[in-house]
C-alpha cells in the first residue's frame, strides 16, 4: 500500500501542512498557481518548500483550461512549468488541472509540455492508475464529507458524481465510518486497503486554507499519525511515475 498526498494552490497556509508532513517524515506534492491565492507563498518560500517536498505546476492564473484559446492555454501550462523551474532550479514534472477541469486537448498539451503525469480532482480512486494524465485521488480533506444521512444516501452521493469505486473495495463495510466524516472514512479505507498490493495507492489531497477554516488541523494530524503507524510507504505524486 502506497500513500501519496497533494496540496493545491500555494496558499501561505501550506507552510503549516509542510510542518505537519515533515514531522511525520512524509514528503508531499504541492501544486502551486502563480497568482491565484490572495495570500500566497513568495518565491523565496517556494524555494524553501521545494527543498523538502515536491513542487508541481498548477498554471499561472488558475483558469478553466478547457475554455481558453490555444495560446492562452499554452501560456498557463508551459508558462507555469517554466516559472517554477526558474524559481526552484529543479525540473517540474507533475501537473494539476485547475478545478479538475480538462479535456483531450488539454491533456495532450500537458503531455507535450514535458510533464510526466497530471492529477485531477476525481475522488475514490485507489489505483492502479490507468491514465497517467488523469490521475484520480482517493479522498479530499474537506468538511462536507460528513454525516451523510444514511449509507444508501452516501452511495447515491457517489453515483451522482460518477465516482469510481474500486471493485475490490466494494465489499468493505465502510458505510458507518463514512457517516462520521472524512477522517474516519480515511482510516477505515486505509485499514482495508492495507491488505491490497502495492499497485494500490491511497491519495489524500486538499487545500490548507480549508483545513484551517474548518478547524481540521487536529484531525489531519491524527490521520498522519495513523498513516505512520500503519507503516504505509509514502511517495510524492511524481515518485509514483519514476519508472
Ligand atoms: Zn487549484
């Protein structure tokens, strides 16, 4: 079982994520957009972050790439790679679509730009990943994944969003945990997925300011502790494709 984590946008609060991940000896992937967050990491702070964690591109202006002209799209995709490589002095090989929005043309441009893979915002994927330019996640750290009225409602919630649910996880009795919120859900999934093989990937992602606004730092810390106790192998997003 592999655990990978990714954190979007480059808000100043990402430094709190860095502190927590580092405390558990975990390297994460930070997808940074140049202008998006009102309180964002300076280039100096990005360099500090890059010394410990992986930096991925997340465009310049965080726009819907499917609605841009070819030139504008190229500026967002190639421009963000060039910018972060200038800032960090390292190759930037991972990309993340703003709002999770992409189409075949966007994917092609990301591949042509020299990225190794790209992450979406699809949830409940557990690997192995079929399409390296449409990497799903497993779970978003987000306050709305709480207290669904019933297990049946939750299944409807998943189906209504066209969410992938790995067939090997389907028999698990996870419904009760889902009702208690994302952190219980994550723990239950992790415990169950531990018995699966190394092609399975638990991919946690989120936004630092959402963790902050919803007062979820304590629960997030507890989850990292839990992951460490399980003895999962932690990889950055890019390390999943290091072959
Ligand atoms: Zn974003």
